[in-house]
C-alpha cells in the first residue's frame, strides 16, 4: 500500500498542477473548524489542501486508535468496519497498518461527499462506498452487522437532530453481533470536544437501551503527547514532505487573485497554512459494547 508520505506528496503534485493551470484558491478559506465553521468539501482544491494539512495527523491518530482496539481482538478473522463520514478512507489505510496479516477487512464507507483519491482495497479486503447522509444510510440497513462503527472526525459535523436520528436507528435496528465497537475521533479544541462528547454519550446511551453494556474502559478519552508525530512513529517521517508543506505555505501567493501591490490575495490571507504535525491534537474514544444474556 502507498505510504502516507507518498499519498500526501501526490496530492501536493495534483494541487501544483491545478494551480499552474490557473485557479482561484480563495475557496480554501472555508477549510477551518473554529467557531462552528465547516469546510466545503465539494471543492477539489480544498480536498487537496485538506490532505496536505491534516493527512499525516489524522492517519497517525487513526492508526493509534485502531491499534488500541485491536489489542483485544482475536486475530484470524474478517473485521467488518463501517466508516461514517469516511472522506478519502484514510482510516482504512491506518487500520491496515496495524491489522495482523491473517485478518482481512470488509469496509463500508459512507459520506455525503464522494471524495477524490480514496484509498483502494488491499488484496483480500473488500470496500464499498455509499454517497449518503449517515442517518439515511442507517435507515436503509436491514440490520447493523459491522463489528466496528467509526466516526473519523465526522461526529463534530453532525447536528443534534442527526445524532438523535442515528440513536433512533440504533434502537430500531439493533446489532447483529454480540459485541460491537464504536470509535469516535474528535476535535481537540475544548468547546468542540465538549459538544462531540455530548454526542458520543447520546449514542452510547442508545446502545445501552438495547441491553448492551459497555466495557469498563468506555468513556475514556485518549489524547496525544506534546510531541512531533514524526518522532512517535517512523511511518510518519516528514523528511520528504518539505515540498508539500512549502506549497501549503505559499498558497496565498499562488492564487489567481494575488495582488502584486499587497503581495497577497486578500481572501486567501485567511487560509491556514500550517500542517498539523503534533500528536497533542489527537482525541478519540473507543466504546466496546456486549450483549448481556
Ligand atoms: C473532517 S471530514 C473527515 C473525513 C475523513 N474521515 C478524514 O479523516 O479525513 C468529515 C467528513 O464527514 C462527512 N460528513 C459530515 N456530515 C455527514 C453526514 N451527515 N453524513 C455523511 N457524511 C458526513 C463530510 O462530508 C466529511 O467527509
């Protein structure tokens, strides 16, 4: 499978090519999550910029999250995973980094946006994708059959009503398996985190109403250390990413609306140009529920 570094570099090459052909980068201004901002992921350029900025950090976080999950998973089986808000399926990439070789994955990706350059399935795995809202997708499922339901940085983007809808679907459908895992990756900012954790608690309660009990570690919030990701895991070396990160830095000067006298595009000035490279922004929860006899 492609390394995360090569994947990010490919995205940077794509972006460079598009910029060379002339383009308005101002749309990337929406790539921010503070004060309730949500990006317009339909924008191709923004998707490239998103991956350059967050790809390394999110791939690292999901790798840690799945590694922790797998500590309690018996090897030699197929793991069925539904990724709700899968984007480019980077969480599948992360899962494959830590999954024992004798296990395979049946991965269902769900997202309202059909992202470019989704990670492809490895030999022996199966991937499908549905372009749909999470609640509509769940409503159409006959039963909930996956071992793992993951919200990779998507829980923050769901409204309260959507979360209530998801809870209703869970109560109505129930789970086919006796054990189910819910993984929530969230934002580090305290305000967002509080909102996100209120949602994960709602979903957890809905599952418990089915008569399933969480294990003792449920509710634990896992955070990262104040360290560079590249110093935590060799897969995330940034030695070869200088070009990609320089490109990110220079975006305000590369837009077609760049103004020679102000030496910047006024609208692109709001673009955040720093990649996320520290482990301290990691926030995730793993809930394991079991049916009680
Ligand atoms: C921050 S992005 C995360 C993308 C990807 N999982 C990653 O880690 O890079 C949030 C994703 O959730 C998707 N999303 C948000 N609300 C959704 C909904 N109600 N139904 C389906 N997907 C949704 C967005 O389209 C977006 O792709």
